[in-house]
């Protein structure tokens, strides 16, 4: 990876406090040329799964060399490890608590390092704000070209979420997936990837979730305007099949949360 | 227009999702030197008129060459046209649904193009996220100097809002205007432009809105501190006459919404 | 101070309007290379003390030469003075209403100027939006190297808040401090600075606030997980001692607001 200057921030700090500003100040103090981009600071407090999904949904839209900082960190100050992950084109820095789990589902061979070299941290880091005192300084080091191997010790056992951003075929020919994310309109993002199936015209589609069966695949939201409240599937912009209901919350109608199982068959 | 590197974003995506981050990633992937500026992502969902006003209120504060992306797009995926508009100093990109209407009121001769050249879009654009897949890539093309004429076909019939950001004299000598916008304090921004009248000291001012008459023009908000609740007019920072009430919502007191008619006379 | 290109923004404008965009446009129109960083725009409306604390908590994380614009300005349009403050490494621009008070507590010898040279303002500034029409243009002038002395007249009587970001020893050997800030979790940030005491292991700690006494100093939040609701002290990330309660609001339990007195003794 060629080190580059774009650093993104994904946190649950909210926008009202000094925390985000402080992290940006630390990054710019290291290199005023760093291009800082906010993904969001509105992740629900301590919601690691939600942060993992947002990262998955947009990390690869960024230029090669981008460093993604993801600080949703309920265990700050405890023994949870600070880590960095390097792929061919991107690096990720944050706590080892599952926030990079979906990215690792796609890149099981990623290089992972436990950040132990305190020389790259701020001197006398606080026990309550590692985003500013550990993660931002390490991101700045990576951005100026320090090799990941100098930042700590290789590890192969990062914390993973139970959920996987993928689906698997079972012996009976069915596909098993999960609901990865529910957005604020109640759309349910499944782990069924568009790139595998989007070119197929499904016949006899059946998607089973919590006792209900969805059989309709629509092309646009507006296409469902004549069928208020009907549940349907649609290829969503994050690259996964979503379950939606026009002008209604699919999540409420299905009574589901992230992690819910999805069973799925069709003939191509 | 000399292409420049500032690109602004105005959307109704909210700040909690991956949508804004994804658009920024696409822009920076095309050119890491683009300077991305958020106008706001808190436009009320699908509120085209509100987005049109925010754009009008600040587009010209930016450096010449700025490209303004305005994505409030309830018709995404349907047949509404994607368009670009070029003035001497600024370009605008977004859906053809009226979001540029107030800018076009000021620049009726603007060059407008229906964006039909799919070679400038992301390959296999989604049906639900044209901000990322169509508008951001086209903005990046404009930013790197592609002439607007290469992006599509000229059109002269863009969708316009019924409201106009202007006022007109009627046969009886009265001026007719409208309420363009109501801000979150309840101030009512009219379409009466400051540049035409601000140097005038009005005599016998009468502003009629929904059966009530305002006769007072104040210089500062604090100037009204001794008259709680009284409706008054003030030259607002967006360049228009506003109707306000100290520590109260003028919109509630007048029982009005954007689009309401304003009749207006004075002697100079 | 060597002029540099980072300009931060701290306001109570909220994120939904055109105000922040307009200020950024004015800065970039002066110099497209200015690196604009949002501290926050979510300061509670007209809450000068809160803005003063946020500024104090992060201004020094930024690179030397950074210009901090702080626009919480209930008196806009009245006779309150626009001012600039210059330290060795940072400059501050905004209204003279106490918003820089905590910074001045640390730097009593700062150079302060009443911004009177209207040639550096926007022509015909509005009476309602000095952020765009006075403060942003003056920040742009400082950023391009205009010496502070050219921007106005030196003053030595800036408005100060009654609260001080410091603590003082009284005749009986006690230290007197105040609560500077209450964050949205209810943690109470006192004016007791970490740099003075953090290396001390306190014996017989007593912190008295509103009739209650806190005797416990903890290292991490999670360290208190076995003692729900117990009030304890912790060195916070803003550099001050904070009073917290695990999973509870310390401010509610103490029934205090910013400005509340804190009395404090220990043996080192």
C-alpha cells in the first residue's frame, strides 16, 4: 500500500462535543496536508455492529491508500487491544472489538497488528479518550509512511462479530443469510451480495424471515407505490439485497433486529 | 468557467448513514485534491423547496468555479432527468425536480444539460443512490475539466417551482411577493430582495400577509426586545426582507407556509 | 505567529441551515487553500460558557498557526465589540462576550484587538450575520498574513466570564475550584487541572460539592462498574478532574450546574 493522505473518521461521539475536533487537531498537527473526511459521528452509542456495517458499505468508495479510523469503543481504558488492519488498498485503525468484522469477512487474509509501540502514541495518553491519544497519532504515523510492522505485533485472532457479511449454501440447496443492518426507514439489509446474483432473473423467489415469506423483487422504490405496506426485496445501494415496504418499516412488519436469520431460494 | 476544485454537497441524507461518506469517497477517488464542503445534509426529507432556498442563500459566497451538488431526489430511479447547470462562475448538478429553480430565477439564461452520457456515470449504477453513482462522478468529471457540452444534451425546459425568488409590480402599484422559506425560529423569508430596496428609507410601509399588516421595519433583532411578540420586518442575511417576531414564531402568528402571498407597498 | 491555513469553526448555528456553508464559502473565496475544520455547530443556542469550554478543551490540539473562529453571538448587531486574540501559536476571532474567557485564563498576556478596520469586513455587512460578513473575512485576512495590529485597536478589557478555568488555594489550605462544564452524560468537569496533580497519589481525598463529599479517585470508567451510581472523581480527557457516576448523571445526583463551587483537599 502506498501511504496516502485521506483519513476518514467513524465514531459514536456525536457532533456536539469537542471530541471530533480534538482528533482532527491531532491529525493535522502531525501533517496539515491530511485530508480528513467524516463518515459519521452519529453511530448509536456503543453500537459496534452498526459501525461495522457503515464501514463495509463505503470503505471501498475511497481512493486507494485511505486510512479508516473507526472509534466505537465501549471498552476504552480496559484491556481490549488497539489494532490496525492493512489490505492492499486500505488501512483500518481502531479498537479490537468487532468493528472491523465485516471488512474481515471480505478479506480474511488481511494483515492485522496489535498496536503496542507506545512511542507512536501521545505521551501520557488519557484512560478515556484513545481516539485522540492513541488511534489518531497512529493513523498519522501510517499516513506519513511508517510501515504497519513497526506499529506493533502481528495477530491472527481479532474479535469477530457472530454475524457474517456473507451467505452460505446449506445441504438442502437453500441459502442462509442474516439481516446485517436496519436503516432509519426500517429497510432490512441482508447479507445476500448483489455481485453474486444481480444479473440473475429469479424464478420462484422465496425469502423467509421470521415466519414470513417475501416473493417479490422490485427494481425501484417508486415501483411499489401502488402496493402500500407490501414487503418486497430490492438490490440496495450498499451492495446487498434489502427487504423494504413502501412508506412503511419492513423491520417493524417483520419484527426483526440485526442478526435475524434469512433463508432464501430461487431458480435462476 | 474555469474548472476548480471546490465541490459542495447539499442533501436530505442526514448525517447518520454511509451515504454522505460514499459520495465523498467517489469524489476523492476521482481526484484527491477536490475540496469537499458540506452545505447541509439536514434538509427535511424530500423538501425540494427548502433545498432550493439554501442553495440560493449561499451559492454565490463560494469561489468562482465551485460545483454545487444538490441531491434531494424523491424520484431517484424513475424517469426524472439528471441535469447540470452552468453559470459564468458556478455549476450545479442534481435531479431535474425544481431544486435549482431559485438559482434559475436569477440566471434565466443559464446553460442546462440533460446528463445522458453514461460513460461518465459509475458502471452499473444502482437504482436507489444516484448521488453516489451518477451525480458525484459527473461532478468529478466537471471538476477535472470535461466541458458541460460533453456530458449530455442541452435542454431549455427544466422543472421549475411555482414559487419565484423575485417580486413583481402589479397594475395598482403594489408589489407582489411570496414567502420563500421559514427558518427554524419561524422567521418568514420573503422574495423581496434587499439589493433593490435596502438603501430606501420607507414611508408608510404596509406588508400584507394572510390578512395581517406589518408596518414596522427594524434594524436588529435586539431592537425589538421591548416589544415581545410584535411582528416586524427586517433585512435578513440571505438578502431578502424577513418577517420576524422577537422571541416568537412569526410563521405561527401569521399562520403561513412557504408559498404564501405577500403584498407590499411603501413610499420611498 | 506564522500564519497558517487551518481555520476552525465553533458556532451555535446548527447544521440544518445555510449559515455554516456561507461562512465556508467566504473563507474559500478569500483563499481556496484554507483548511476549514468544524469543531461543532451544536453549541446550545447562545450558550457562551459551553462554547468557551469546548474551545479550551481542544484549541491546543491543532497545529501552530491555527485560527479559531468562535461565533456564539447573541448580541450580533448591537454594540458588543468584534475582537481577535493572538497567542504565540493560535489566534481566536469572534464577539467580545466571554467566549474566549477560559483561553484567556491560561494566557493572561494575550494580545487582544478590537476589530475596527472595516476595510477587512465584507462591504455592507448585514446586522444579523457577522460570522459571514465580519468574522470570516477577518479570519481570511489573518490567514493570508495581515498582522493583527492592522485589524484594529489594542484593548485590555475583554469581557470575562465570572467563572475561571483554574483553582486557587485559600488560607485554610483548601483548594477552591468550580464546575466548568457538564457534558451530555452528566459528568461534571471541574477547574482542577490534571497537569498540576495527576502525578500525585492522593491520600485522604475530599471533594465537596453542594453538601456532598466525594472521596474516591478512579482510573477508568469501567473500574466503577461494580458500584452503580456511586460518585467518583476521574482525570478527564479535557485535562481536568471530572466527577462521574457509572451509568448515572453525576450532575443530577449532585444537583449542580456550571459555576457551582468545588472545595477540595488531599494529602500528597
